[in-house]
């Protein structure tokens, strides 16, 4: 089956990060045809501004946030959980409408991170877990990898 991708918007060069910057990975753009993927920033689609204060999941993972058992707080203490959840469902709708099979999501983000996320202390420490959007995608059978895994797979293919 041909793969169809969802890609974090910041990885495609869109300046949607909390700090108003992007995280362009040019190899993704070079490897995939435009008709093979859809893209969106869950946090912006959840209603958050660019730029915005950084936010991290507190005492839990994205799955816990989806189950209302953990919160996402920004560094100023504002609870932005609902924006993160709304953004995740907006991303899922776009992905399902496009029949996405795979997602390349930005590592470590409280929305897009998979396997590892920041621990809520705003110190750069990481813990095991998925961001809110990554957790929702996995729940719905979409295979999620980080941009780091994408690049590692690419170099193993080319070696
Ligand atoms: Fe990138 Fe995802 Fe953060 Fe948006 S929510 S800036 S797409 S990592």
C-alpha cells in the first residue's frame, strides 16, 4: 500500500513554533512529493498564537491529557490543555480525510513528540511518553515516527 503522510508543519518550514521559528528538515521536502502528504500545526489549529509561551505536559503524557488525567501548562502557568486537545483532533481529521498511514512528527514536543517528551519542568529534561497529537494518532492506527527516525531510515537506505 502506498504510504500517505501527515507531517508537522514546522518540519516543512512553517514558522509556527512557540518562538515563531520553524524546524525545517529539507530532506523531508526533498524525499516526499507534495501530493503524498498533508500538514498542519496542532497547537495553532487549537487556537494558540504565534509566538506563544512554551508549554509542557505536567505529570503525565499526551494520553493522560486526552483522558483528562494530566494538564498542559505554559511556562506562565496558564492551562492550555483544551487547545492541545482541540488541535490534536483537528490534525486527526485532516489526516483521516487524506487517509494518512504514517506521520512524521517533531520530536519531543508536547503535541507532536513520540516516545519522549519534556518532563514539565521547563529544564530540557525528557521522560518516556507521547505528545497529545502523537498519542491520538497512535490510538487511531497511524504509524508515528520523529524526524530523527526519518533521517536515520534515510541514511540506512542510502548506505
Ligand atoms: Fe511543530 Fe507540532 Fe509544535 Fe506545531 S505543535 S510547532 S507542528 S511541533
